[in-house]
C-alpha cells in the first residue's frame, strides 16, 4: 500500500500467464494487441488499434485526469523472438518453477506489460485524482526494426512528456537501472575485385581475400571512448562471396555486414569515416564501398537531474527503502527511438 494505492500481485501473475499463452512472435502481434486493448478498456481507458503493417497493429490507450498536466506513457513491445531449440516445455504454456514463470516472452517483455497493467489498475482502482493524461502503447517490431515505435511517434501519442518502458533490465537494491544505452549502425561493405581464371589468380584481384584483410583488421578500427559507456564494439554478422554454381574463377565481388555499437559523440557519418580510414591504411588492390543499412539507432543519456527521475527516485526509495543505482548499458531497445531520436 502506498498512499492509498494497492498493488494486486495476483492480477500481475494472472496477466503474465494469459499473455504467455498468446503467440506474438515478430510479424504476428495482432492477437496480443487485441488482448491488451480489451484489458485496458475494462480499466476505463479509451483504446485505439492502428495497423503499422497488415495484421501488425500498435495498440494505444489513454485516460484523462481531472485537470491539465503532463502526459505520462507506459510502453512496451508486443513482439517476441521466434521459438528456438532447447525448450523443455511448450513455450506458450506458462510454467511456474521455483518462484519463476517460464514461457516465451515471459521476461522480454510480457512481464513488463503485466506490471504496466497492474500499475494502471492500481491508480484507477484507488480513485486517486491526477492531472494530465495516462497513456499506454504496445508497439510492434522492437525485436527487428522498431517500426512500431517509429509509427507511434507520428501519432498524437508521440507527444508525451515521459515514457516508462518496461524492458527487462534488472532494477532493485543491488542492480543498477540504465539511464542510457549505446546506439548502433550496420556497415554494409562491398569489395570489388577483378575476375581471372582460378589457375592464374595472380592475374585477378580476389574480392573475398581482400574482404578478409579488412575483417581481420577490424580491431584497428578507430572507436571513441566515453566516460560512462567506455568503448563501443563491432561484430561481423554476415559475409557473401563467390559464385552460386561451381566455377574456377577468381571472385570479383564480396559483401559483408558489420554491427557497430556507438557511444555518445559518435554518429553514422563519423563511423563511416572511421571505416574508410581503416580501409585506406590497408593499401588494398580492390575497390571498397561502405554504406549503412537499417536498423540504425542513436545512443542516448538521460540527465539524473531531470524531473521525471527526481520523482522516480523519491518513489523508489519509499517503496524499496534504498536509493536507486544507475548505469549506462550496451544494447538496443525502443528507448533509443524515443530518447535518442525523439528526445522524449
């Protein structure tokens, strides 16, 4: 109980179990959006469903307070990753074991939705008067390209003052809460060589071998250090080269993709410059073209003196009895879209 507001833990558990039963892997989010809409309607919210793509809607909800004031949004993503190998139980049947609830998306991030619904229910049930508006959004595609988050920003719901995003970051008296996250780009690199007969490779330029020289030199890539985040990193994700039908010919094309995390102060343009500088230092015989491709995200950092954080810190201490600890994390979420791009 906190100033007349009661948290219904049984409701939280029930909601999580019900949502685990709903398949909502990337591309199949509609059923979960409709479930969330129905639950929010029962709490008194006005709901809207907007298709971002066919059968891939965002769910929005709002309720107004007694007076004007800020617009606070609870947000989450409705998609989960696909089912992978290794499940010992049905991933869409919630299983309780040693105090934990298992199921696909139970952590990322249907538990976040269950907590958001519980918080909103607690506020409504308490009869607490508030100013401004309480908003809710369940968006698609976070596990891929953040199409849902970007679509939300184009609606009136995107004009909110603050967002509570229920991603599964550990946050208690021993584990820090992220106030910032790295950004990322995806290098799309094409190496253009020169074909020749495979028995006389010296007459050609082998694009695969030239690409390999770049890949094994990526540790020399110039990367900026940041006092909070440290240094970003890189990972080669994909490489394509050679011919689909067997042929003893020196390959004249090779393409590869490299994921790179960005810290504040770095941008897509500066990262391209860094890559071109590395390529130039290798004195390759081939022609190298580097571009970026989606998805791409800006890094962000929240200031600890922002008003929403001051309120959060006060409530956190009242509930848990300790001050919150903050950190700055590597990784990507829709928070990069909201805070990094839209500056919410």
